[in-house]
């Protein structure tokens, strides 16, 4: 990997074919781990939502029973 100076004076990186593969592989691994952590958080949110729903139904059942 090297760098070149662009027309506007800023330095830009130049990737060869192998560097592109390595960067792509790292990006895929990072995306996969991000998806799996998002999935775990979403699962926890669903479980907590279901528990809250059951608790609410139980409270409504007790209130109706007292009527």
C-alpha cells in the first residue's frame, strides 16, 4: 500500500489487489460480529417484551376477578 498526492494536494492511499482483499475480509468480519451482537440485543428485547405482556395480562386478570 502506498500513497499518492492528488490534484488538490491531499495525500490519498493506493491499495493493491491483495490489500483490497484484506480490507474487504476485515470489513466482512466486523459486519458479521455487529450483526450477531445486534441479534442478541434484539432477542433480549423480545423476551423482556413477552414477559411484560404476560405480567400485564395477569394484572388485568386479577382486576377483572375482583369485579
